[in-house]
C-alpha cells in the first residue's frame, strides 16, 4: 500500500502564528494543515495520515498538554513538537515524559523549527516503517498452524530438532517438515532471521 | 566513551550516609546506592547535603566510576548534580542510559533553562529538577527510586 503524503499539522489559537507557520512550511516545500483549537484537530485527526504536529501549549479550552494526553490515549504515535511563549521546566519535562518529540520556546528562529519538523517527519517515517514490518511478521505468524507455532517457539529458543521432537512427542522427521513450513511461511532465510523477527514482535 | 575525571577527591569514591540502606533478599544483602555525579562545586555539595538523609549516597571521583556504579545493578538512581567539566551532560546521560535502561536518572539544572531540560530529557533523563527553589522535588524523586 502506498503511503499518504506527509503533512505538518499546526494547532495554535493565535491566527498570526498559524498563518506565519503555514507560510514558513510552504516556503520549505512542506504541506501543512492548520487548526485553531485542539478540539478542531481531534475531530478530524486520522492516525493513518503520516506527518507531525506543531502544537501550542497554552490554548483556551483543551491545552496542548491535554491534547497530547488525549492522543496518547488514542494510541497515536505522531511526533509532537510543542511551541510556547510561556514555557517552564516542569511543563517541558511533563511534555517530554509523555513522549513529546521536542519543546520549543517562542520566539524561535525559522531554521530551528524547520530543523525540528524535518527530524520529526523522519522519525514518523521510521516509526511507520517499523510498524509495517512488525505487522507483516504478525500476519505471517497468524498463517502458521498451531503445531508450526509450537515448533517455531521451540527452535527460536535454541532447541535442536531432536529436542523439539522430544518436547512435542513427535518424530524428528515431522519436526523437520514443520520447520521447513515455518521458514517458508515466515519468509525467513535463516534461524537468525527468524529469531530477529520474533524479537521484533516480542511484547 | 567518556574519559574525563570529575574534579573531586583523588582517593576512593566518597560515601555519604550511615551505610544501612540495605535490602535483604534470599539470605544475601543488597546495597542500593544513590550515585551523585558532578564536579566539586557548591551545587554538588548542596545536592549531597540535601540527600544526607538517604543511605548509601556515593559521589564517585570520576565519570567512569559513576558509569560503572550506574551499570552495576545495585544503583537505585543517578543524580547529575552539576555540569561535568569537559564532558557534555547529554553524552554522559546517553551512556548511562545505555548501561541501565530502567535506571532513574535525575538532572539538576538552573531555573528557566528549558532548552537544557528538554535536551536532557531527550538524552535519557527521567526528570529534570530546577534548583532553586528547593531540593524537595529531588528528595521526593530519590525516595520513589529507593522503593
């Protein structure tokens, strides 16, 4: 499936800030969408849309920190760059502890914000690629029969076919056949690759 | 790898407290330490003074020693009390974090230095505490880490 194009979402109650950020991002060739409130953004937010968020901390109604909390509850992984004119250390620490990508104090230089935005977009791309990878592994795992899954679990624990056969009460030849099916269904070229796949989806 | 030594006593790491902060588990005694990293400065002395009520507070004489203590598994938490002379705090934080993924690391910073606080958080600090006004927040964090 082809990815949607990335966009920067700007949420700030100040018209002038929204307009200037939109212009700045446009000048850098970055597409953006602006919102005057947290509620306005949350009403249309689609987690499938790649991008990052530039979020004002202090807004009437729902604050930026409250909106971050809401996004966390929804399981959103969009990188959040906070911007504020009245930031303090406890506020910045709270935002970072809850997973903010960055926290910038106004006034900031255009280049500073653009640098953070580029990095946040790169982070989003990486996260989405990692998730696609683990989703593929989970799909392959779901295609295994219960017996194949047992064999997979035992071989990735480092057990030899003979030991697996003993554990499952089947012949070594049967284990070899299941193991071949596992490698094929998981599209793994080696046991090491299989182990890496299992580590990638481990809780 | 960090190599620079913090300015401090040239003999063994300094232990503060009465040494009875012990955890008995399965017949063995495990001593959990609070590691303070920082050069010999007014700020570091204040931090050590604020933590005097905790057992097994140590002030390693070098960054290497602090990292070794942090990675030993007996550490309850690491407190970066002050700047570390030639070494950037962020680098030190990152190394400590790599050694002990779950170790609580607290960084003391000057008031209003939001950029430094954000950078410390990005490099692995658990919390950043501004001093002044008081060390109460640090003591509360260390208490939680000791539990």
